[in-house]
C-alpha cells in the first residue's frame, strides 16, 4: 500500500542556466529516478488531441484492434497479454496498449501499423506530430543529463540518439476489473534510457524508491497539469553504475478508466552500454559487464512477452 503522496523534483527544460538544471537533474536521478519536466515544448492542445484519438481507437471493437496486433513491437496489445512482473498475478496486466516506432528511421516506418485513415482520419498525423515534439524534447533533456554526468553535452546525441529506436506507447486501463489483486501495470522498471509519461490526470501511478526493501513501500505520484513525468531506465542505471536509479513503479486500479502515453528513448541495438568513467572508481568498480543495448532489451522483452524477437531499430 502507498503511505503518502510523493513530492517529486521539478525540472524546467526552458531554464537559461544549463549547469544549474543539470545539477537539479542529477539530484533527482540520484534520489528518486523520477522527476517532473515542465516547459518541454509540447503544448496542451496537441496532448488533448492525442488523448482524444487514443480514446477513439481503444473504444473500437476488439476484432478491429486485433487486426493491428503487435508485430515487431509495433501495434496493438490486448488486455492481459503482458506481464511486467512474472511473479505477480498469473492473469497478466489489466491494460491494453498500442506501440508506434520511431519515424526517423525507414525500417521503423515500414514496421509501424496505422489504423484506417477512413475510420480515424486524424489519428496518424496527431501521433506523428507528438513523436516529433517528444524527440525534440528528449534530445534537449539528454544533453542536460550528459552535463549532469560530466560528459560532453553532445555525448548521447553522438552515441545513442543518432539513430534512436524511440517507441511511443498509448495505454488504456479499464475502470472496473472485478479482481482486486490485478494491477494495471505490475511492478517493473523501464528498459531503456529515459521515459516520458503523460497521463489524463486519473491517479494510479506509484513508485518504490528502494526496490530491495521488503516489504516494498509504494508512494503515489501526483498528477501535475502540463508536466511530463520522467523516469530513468535500466540502461541508464547500468551506464551510471546505479548512481542514477531505474526505479520500480506500477499502476494500481482506482475504479476509474485511465489513459496515458509513454515515450521511451532507447539506444540503438549496437550501442555498447559500459559504465561511464565518471561513475566508477577503485572503491566503486563497475557493477555490470558491458552489454549491447539490443541484447539487454531482448532479455527483458522475452521475460515480458515470452518472445525472443529483437526490438527492431535502425542498426538492423
């Protein structure tokens, strides 16, 4: 059970002082692995359109949605098809979702699936507009994260953002489940570098700051109008030798229907994830061996979906 509402740090992406902002990001990533991001450049009108289009899609008949079933991590996943925590409820997670891959890469564009333009004429242009805006905000934020780690501000742009397999995921959580033990999204950490999360304001998101503590202590993350919720992923945690936290989080049912949008920035498959020199020393050696981004993602997706198919990205 959550004990209280968490007060996460606030980061202003429009701040004229990049070093001060980088220091704030570092503190947030060390203490929480989560923070709010404001002045990110994505206007509320676009976000409202995204939620409207998302609701239109998820309200369609199941047979139609299944005709766009997930292939190569693009497309529709129905209720209970995913289990982020295999040790939790065997039925799976009570959510349905839709994946859209990066638009900058011709391979991903070919893999993307789009609902019929006749049925949802504004759906594709709305989602494409959002992806371009989120990529712009993501690149700006990653330059500040690089500064926070004493790296050149273009480090990630050269190594991990030059051909990023970003994924947009639309999520729908039904209101009434009929099973109190089910989670909308069971306890998990995200796999990539960073995640942007936008919600419709309905509560349910919780984080556990200490994933090794038993029993786990869960805290509610409040909705802040106009702000993104940003969290650190596993690959960033490995890069930083666990200095930056990839924090456990989950979505619990509240009895209300809930929509959210997640945007995952993931290094290309051939990107080697190896501890930064600034994050290790003789007294604190690297905790993880080097690993290709694609190999790590394969392991995680296999546990989640029971699939060994590699996440398609531009290096393939």
